[in-house]
C-alpha cells in the first residue's frame, strides 16, 4: 500500500491512464437523439482532468452522464483500459406544442427533453400534446414541466403511445371545462 501511495501520482499522470473520450465506451443514443451525449458529458464535466486510476473516476463519470437531459439511468463498469458506460435513455412520448408551433419533446414522467438535440425526422413518431396557455416558467431540460396539465398529458401519452396509431390517436388536447 505504501508503494502504491508513493507511485500513484506518477502513474496517474501517464498518458496510458488519462481518461479520454476514446476510453469511455457508452451506449449509443436512440435515433431520436442527435446529440453526442458522450462528448457533452466529457466536455461539460471536465473529465479530461480524471485518471482511470482515480478512485473517484466512476462517480465523476456517472455524475457527468446523469445530468444529461436525455439520460435516465447510468451504470458503469471500470475496466483496466476504459470505462464501460451503460445508458438508459429517456424516451419521448409526446411533443408539447406552444407558441408558434414550437414542439418540445417530453417523456412519460413529464420531464422536458432537450429540443435542440431532438431529431426532427423522428417527430412523426410521437403524439402531439396541446395545452392552452401552458405554464412555461423556466423550462429546464432534464426537469419536470412546471404545468401539472402537461405532466398529466405526458402520463396519458405514455399509456396510449404503443397503441395510438391503432386507436387513431395523434393528439392529446386539454379542453378547459
């Protein structure tokens, strides 16, 4: 142990142990996500400062991926030469319409997904959610929509999504009483 403690700083500084994007093997994003999730996690969390020998490498990488709006669950296996990052991605269940036809993807729990990373070619695969004058507040990708009506519509969309085309459902619309 004493030898490890004495040599650890020297070994951690070697290029062979630097954590680079190439040494992070992660689950590919689904077709509706255009973002380079691995690169965004790497750049946004200063992972270039991490060594594979660092005892905090796994939790730091897990934190870097878990703050990505499209990522729901992160698990990591540490290997001698790389980290295997297994990602479960959030799946949009609908596109919330507001403003001048602006569509924002939302998952079944009402979590706002990053519209700038959403592949517009996949838009036809998802239900439209129309809420008159939805509360927008400060919409933050990766957080719950601040309007309970939108969250409720997302729950309904999740429930009907698999059979929506069979049932002829393309839109969920809130109609005030």
